[in-house]
C-alpha cells in the first residue's frame, strides 16, 4: 500500500488511515483557513505603491502584498499594513508560507520579526 501511494502520489483516505495505524501513527485533520478570492484590481494601487508590481498596474492587492512580503522592507510593509490592515498582511504571509515554503524560507526570519513588531506596536497604541 505504501509503495502504491508513493508511486501514484495519492492515496484514498481510508487506506491512508489504515497505513498510519499500521505504522503506529495517528492522523488529525484540521480545518484549513478559508481562501479568499482575490480582490478586484484597484487602479490607484500602482500609484500608491510604485515599483512593487510594475508589470501589471491592474493587479489585485494580494499581488502587491505578496511582492512586498517576498522583498521585505519595513517602511513598505508598514504602509501596506496601514492601507490594507495588519491582518490582511499576516493572512497573505500565511498563504504564501503554506503555498510556497521554499520561496518564503529565505525571508521568513525578517518578515516574522517585522510582523511581530507591528503587532506589538498595535497592542501598545491607545
């Protein structure tokens, strides 16, 4: 069963549960965060955040957030957090890390530090 799963790249859930039980493991399923549909393009985004997405001035905000997160600069991320909310920025970071772990690994420490510092600032503000 294991060899068949490895060769096919997929396995029915019942077989996966039996296999896990056979090797002494337990499987737990957690509800994945809901994926939101990308927002409609905002024509002003390219003017407000020049240089982030130069090839597509009609890109939705998620593309701007992802680009800034993959090339983190505190000032730019702060401006995006102000424009779209810190939660939007954090959600997009979570989406990026789950979808593209290899690409986010290089900047993970820096982005995590920046987002944590923003959270602390928000918590301390009156």
